[in-house]
C-alpha cells in the first residue's frame, strides 16, 4: 500500500529576540520523520507548547517549514506556491477544528453543501442531506449554528469535512470544546467515518481516550518526536 502522508526531516524555527535585542532562532519542531499509509489514524499528542498544532499546520501546508518537506499522496506540497497548496488541499483534505468554524448565516445543510458547491458538484444538496443523516442530524438540517448545541455543531463540521470524501482528514482538538460524553460520541463518529470511507485521519488531541482509539500515536516533547 502506498504512503498517503510522508514527513521528511520536517522542521520549523522562528526568530526570537534575546535579552540583548539580537534575534535568536527558536526551534519549534526538530526534524520530524514519519510515514502514514492510506486509511491509518494517527494521534499527535504532547503537552501544550510541544509543537502539535505547528506540525498539523505544516502537514496540511497551512504553514511553511524551515527545513524538510511533506508529501501528500506522493506530491511534495512545498513545491507549490500558496495557491497551489490550497488547490491540493481542496482535492485531498478535509478539516475539523476545535471551534467548529461554521458560517453563522448558513443553515446546517448550507454549511455542508458549501464545499461541494465550491467543487461544482451538481448534487450538492442531496449529498449534504445524506451526510447530515449519517451524523444523526436529519431533523436539524434547517437550523442555524446558533440554534445547535456544541456537539451538534461539531457533527455538522464533521459532515462538512467528510462530504467531499477527502483522502486525508486533519482534526485539531476536535473534542476540545465538548463535554466528556459528547466528546466520546464525536470520537466514535470520526472513527466510524474514517473506517467506512478509508480516510486517513490525523488529529491533534489532549484527549487520552481519543488518542488510544487511533491506530498510531506520535508524541512530541519540545518539538521532538519521542
């Protein structure tokens, strides 16, 4: 099976002013290397400030590394400019964030339809309805985000991420704003969709229960893989 994600000597450093006013390099990530096969699930874990979200941003091409590179589906994503990386993400990836990132003026159905419409799908409404049914929100399709609970909003976000059938799903603390019981339901839902669609799942989490449910774990400490 071909690798879907490969990080090669991936590093990130920024300039940080020292006591004497001189800029010194601050290493956020130090030469991260790993490979994921299609359909695998990976939890990126570590304490606050260990570089988890930085790593996720680099893997998705949302940030640019100081050294090394990332291959998504065999393509060196940093051989493209920002627009090229955005097109590649649109073709390969879905995203789920801690803060849901739903558009407040759109209904649940319209939020899920949006990425399909951006892809020019003629059956956007039907596919979005099926995605919301799959996450248990058929009765709530016409509701605005402000009329949905946190767990329901995250279900909409998951439906939106999976509706385009991405090869890779990036999730940043997907249960971070939810209570334990709701978070557990969201975990089940993500892993079920991961399995059903064969989507590769990469997530950042502080949630030990969620991390244990993933097939692999990558632990960071001070920017290094442990």
